[in-house]
C-alpha cells in the first residue's frame, strides 16, 4: 500500500513539473517555480493523474484565492476605500468567471473555459490600475500577483488540452 501511494505521489509530481515546464515555455507570463510550488502545495493537484485533472484542481485553487482576497483584513491608507471596493467587485466577478470555467472544463469545453479564464484574468490588472489612477499605494499587490499567476497557469494548461 505504501509503495502504491508513493508511486501515485511521484506520478502527480512528474505531471505537475512537466506541465509547468511546457506551459512556462509557451507563456512568458507564467513563472515555472511559482507554478510548481503552487500546485505541489495543493492537495487536489497532488492527486491529479492527467492534465485535465490538474486543470480542475487548479481552477478550484484559483477560485479560493479570489474568495480569500475579499477577506483580507488590513489597515488601508485613507482614500483607498473606493478602489478597494472596486477590487472586491472585480474579484467577485473573477470568482464567477472561474466557476464558469470550472463548469466548462468539467464538460470538456476548453474553448469556453479559455473565454471565462481570460475574463477572470482581467480582475488583477484592472484592480491594480484603479490604484495607479489614484496615485496611491496598491495594498493587495501580493494577493493580486498570486491570483494573476494562478489564472495564467490555468490558461496555459487549458491551451495544452
């Protein structure tokens, strides 16, 4: 039993590394190290046996990231509340797009999944642009960058299917 579990883990690890390597070679926005670390830390990704299984797990992972941004509790500089409210709305929309992408992936409709993922990818950059317009510090830079990378990974993977 131990060897069976070890073999499954090694297979998933190889799948993750090979998929990230191929995706990073095709998309200059995708960071290989982030891809591998993000997926190897995700329990669902670690049990994936195919690229489509990895896409399903990764979509759930990205969806949870959009939800987490809404719960960030920090002290923000005065005057950033309107831009933050816009970001929360954008992240809610991105979450909906990721949910639609998940449904498309489950049904094997990767073209529609790409459309929804592309829509979700707009949220991080649009959110950041709102702060740049106000000439204020962007308080959720890290969270935004993580979401961007997670969606870039998904787009690259669905393009490989």
